[in-house]
C-alpha cells in the first residue's frame, strides 16, 4: 500500500488532477460564499429575487427609438427597445470599422509614402487614446460645438442636430458620436490585423500573380486577401466582440442603449441584482453569437482553401 501511494504521488498526472480538483473546490467555495452573502443582504433588505417588476409600467421616456415605445409600456419592452438601439449602433459600427480598418491596413503597406504615413498616424494616434475620451470629443467637440446649420459637402453634413448622410438620412448627435467613436477607434486595431494578415502571405504569391499579368489591385483582391483571411478572421472576431461590449459606453454621450435603459430601470425599481443579471446574460449571448458567426465563417474559409 505504501509503495502504491509513493508511486501515485510521484506521478505528474496525480498532481495535475489534484491541482485541478483544488482549483474547482476553491471556485465552488467562493461562489457559495458570494451566494450566501447575497442571500443575507437581500434578506436584511426584505427583498426576494424576482423579475415580476418587468411587467410594471416603465414611466420614463426614451429619447431615441427604432421601434415604437411609450412611457406607459412595461419595463421589459423598454429594455428591449434599448437592446434594439444597441444592435443598431453595433451593426453600423461593425460595418464602418471594418471598412476603415481595411483601408488603413492596406494603406499601411502602400508604396505611396504620404498615404502610408497618414495611415500610420491614424493608427498610432487613436488606438493609444482612451475610447471614452474619444467619444466625448466626438460628442462635445465635434457635434455640440458646431453651428446649428453646419456645412454640407456632397450631401454630407455635421452640425448640432447630428449628422446628415447622402440621400437625406439624418442621425442624431448621440448616435453619430457613438457610431463614429466606436468605428474609428476599433478601425485602428482592425487595420493592424489586416496589415499583419497581408504580410503573413508569402511574397512568392504576389510575384506569381504579377508574372501571370495581374495588376497590383487584382493581385491584392484575388490572391493576397483570400489567403490572408486565415490569419485575419480569428483576431478580427475579437475586435468585433470588443466593439459590441464597448457600445455600453453609450451612456457617456446620452445615447439610450441597453445599458442606459437598464440603469434607469435599476434606479426606479431598486432591482440591481435582476437588472445586472439581465445585462450580463444579454451581452454574453450577443458575444457568443458574434463568436459563433466568426467561427463558422472561418471554418468555411478553411474548407475552400
């Protein structure tokens, strides 16, 4: 028996399993302690966890909505309206950030010195500044400090009323500041991902394409970028997740996203635990969906290569 124990203790696998078991036990004890502490505090406050408050009348207005909303409607509908607002800015941000990152990433490798330096300044300057500071700059420094009328160029205008796009599309200053801030900031990281992905493709591929008579533009879009996607997609998914989570900073510029509506709901109902749980589950689900979509796309690209 003694020899058996000595042999068991001397095995590396034994200590690996023991360490994992102790780690799981420690996490379990921590969760138990936090749960008991939460239960005690709720009992002292005379509160019991319940989501029935979601059926009550919200009683507050939401400044900007995509779908119809009235203050007489319930809290759960107000939260859903905030969630739709979040999806709106996240979706628009993903598109614009990808375009900016793609252009800046390619420009970083351009043979044009001026274009290369402009892209370098854009990336190094903005990715090293706090996102919150950039959002406040867009909101107070660009939009609210503009004149009421503003200047228009090819149907595009920035003023105190927000942003006007070609075709007469008008966006509020809150949405515009959040959209541009998130997109420009995230675009700097995507630019580096694009640049790294392109550089990961062997130079022989571009040389072979040029020997076949392809132009530099055709070589980039038909040969280099399709092969670079293998290196680009995984870290690109991480930046998409960051943009989705960073959208919760919308409260800083007054845009009524999910977090802003949830904050108002908590202040009125006092249901901090329930509201925070709803927020965590929502953002976790959104992140998992983005991760799943990017993983499926990455697998489909690998199958075609």
